[in-house]
């Protein structure tokens, strides 16, 4: 799962032969934000853990689901990209907007 939020971008997977989730990020502070804001059970961040994402942490399925529920309850903004700019800066908003534009291309695929 890719998860674009107003506190960071995450890739969440379950690695083979594990019973927990691995939350990966390109920016270490995104994992810190996630841990501090929504998922206190997220493990400490490890660096250089793989090929695609340099920063990783782990969490149980239940704790991850509870954190997602909290995220949903906290949505109070009218425009996601504006909220990202406000909380994370215009550089992050610009990156998210590039992804938004690319994904917009899916609208023509019916």
C-alpha cells in the first residue's frame, strides 16, 4: 500500500514469513511523524534496509489499523494539497502534485 498523508509518504508491506507490517519511507522524519502522531507502536527506524526505501520500521496489523482510523478521524481540511503545503512545505506539496498529475492520466483509461 502506498500512503500519501499530510505527515509523510509511506509504503506498507508484509514481508514473507513475518506476521507484522513493514512501513517504509524515503524520508526518515516521515516515520518519526507517523510514530509521534498516529502509531506509537511503530518500531524504531532502521536505515538502509533495502533497495527501494532507505528507512523502515515495523508495526502489528492491529496497531497500523488503529493508526489509520485515527488519521481518518483527523481529516478536517478542504484541500489535501494545500494541507500538505501548510504542514510539510511547498517542496513536498510540489512532489505530491506531480504524482497527482501522473495518476490523473488514469481517468482516460476506461
